[in-house]
C-alpha cells in the first residue's frame, strides 16, 4: 500500500473516533499540533523515527508530553501509530484528517493571489463572494504578488480562476498581434 493510502485509512479511523466522542475539532487541533511539532522540532522527529529507541520508551515520552494536553483517545491513537511503526506518517495523517474535517464542515481552501493587500472589509466581501460561488465556506489563503498588476487569481484544487490584469493585458496583446494590424511606419 502507498503511504498516502495508509495515512488516509488512519485519518479516517481517527475521524470516526473523533465523531463518536464529539471531538472532531479538538482531535483536529491535536493532530495538527503533533504534526507541527514534528515539522518544527528535528529532535522530536528523529526521536520518533529512530529505530534505536525502543517503542516502549517512545510511548512513555508520548504519554508524558501529550497525556495532559490531548484527548485520551487521541493519545492512544498516537501510541498505536508507534506500535504499528507508522509514526513517520503522522504529518500525512494530519493533512488527511484536516481534509476530512473540511469535508465534514463543508469548507474549501482557496489560494488567493492579489497585487496588493486588501483591507478588512474587502477581504470579508471577497470571502462571502467565494463562499457563494463555490457553495462551501471559503477559507482564503492570501499571498501578495505585485507583478499580477491588479485583479486576483483564485485557485481551489485543480481549478484556477485568473482574473489578473496581467493575464488580460497578455490576452489583449496576443489578439492584437493576431489581427495583423499594420505597424507604425508601415502605413
């Protein structure tokens, strides 16, 4: 089985567990915290992944570190990943879990590229329009890229809506070149 498939199966099992215990968001916050810790702390990542340290020792540390912070069932889930030697997949499991959570709450993440930062009111209006257009609660992830000149580019999944001024100007230039208009000095 591919790692993504295995991670998806683990994420689905964790999500079902979270639903049964009414903790979908709490589990999401918890698994994301674990993934972030693995990403940001090389020592912790190496500790979890090294075969030189016994699983029992790893489990003791995980209980100490997360026992008071995370829901008990989520800590047990982490211990199972250690038993099954799947701890290297925790970041992928967290990403898959977040995707399941987005489906559950009817949310969609949208990458938004703007030429300049919008003010708060404009951002709210854009969020509302995206939500209405997509039929799901839009969660925009904004980045500023001045070279698009104006307008905006929206990307969700494999779909891109390019409303940038640069794209429109490039399109106009191509149409003018196709039109074979006489150039200055040729008339």
